[in-house]
C-alpha cells in the first residue's frame, strides 16, 4: 500500500472563478495528496464542477492559482502544460464515451494519440485497463450495448489509459442504483490501494462520501465552508 506524502500533489490557492460578472468560486483553497481520496461536495451550483475544470486547465482563474505537482498549470508553457495533463485522467459525469467505438477502442484512443503507441500495443494496454475495472470480457462491445454502471467503469478505464498520477471523477455514481453505486465506490477504493494515485471526486452521494473519503471539502456559495 502506498501511503500519502506530506507534499500535496494538487494545491488550489485562493482560487477565484467568474462567469461574466458572476463570481462562482471566491477564494477557494484545497489540497490533495497521493494515496488519498479527496471528495468535493455541495449543493447544485456551488462551484464543484467549475473547480474541477480549473484544476484540469479548461478554465482560467480570475485570481489565485492551481499547482499540479508543484507546477502552475495556468502559467506553464504549452509543452509543460501537456506534460502536466499527461499525468491526469478524468471521468466526466456522462462518461463521454464515443458511441461508434468499442470499449476497447475508446480506451486505446488516448494511448494511440498521446503515447504514440501502435494500434496492437494500444489495444493490449486497453484490455489491461478494462480488466482492472472488471470489464476485460466486454471490450468488444459498444457503449450502447452495456449498462449505465458498466459505462461508468469504462470511463474510469479510459481515465487510467495513460497511467496518470491524478484521477478526477465528476459525479461518478450519479444516476445509478445503490448496489451499482457501491460497486463503483469499492472500485475507487481498490484503485487507491493498488495504484497509490491522487483521487479527486465531485459527488453529492452521502453514502459514497462516508465510504471512500479520506478528506471531504464542502463548498457553499463559492466558498469552502468545511474541510
């Protein structure tokens, strides 16, 4: 088992985010360490997903900064930012799988595009990632041919494709029945134990928070009100 280190892998410092004149995040600071699961929770519209988008560099802060492994993602050069993002894997709420591609092809795609692997190697690695999430036997299927819970697992496998040090999950268990949601929670705990990575999860599922969180950060009206 990998134990957490003292130095945070993710450091969000006094982050301010605005859409036009509306302030969404107002001086938010959080940290996340290797070998830990950090859960971000709060009501609808409190800024949870906006925070994730800033961490992955999709949005630029109005003020404050985001450090990933000590590097400011928003002030890095293009090559540095690419290197930072290479160590990051994200699973979106809807899964965002390509419906015209098999699960194996979905997971292989980032390996081909970013690791420049040949197709055969990429598909072998994709099968390994699918096996890690319990889907090694269905890699030939299309997203439309599997259940909602399996789609979520496939999205996790794709997030793992490039062996990232940081995993981000946006409402991983949203819309699933309690049994399937619990199985996903157990999967996340296994990934933490086996890989020792940094895991950041946005969720509103109280049962998930109680089961998986090493640290919980609550947002309300754009501010951290509990951590």
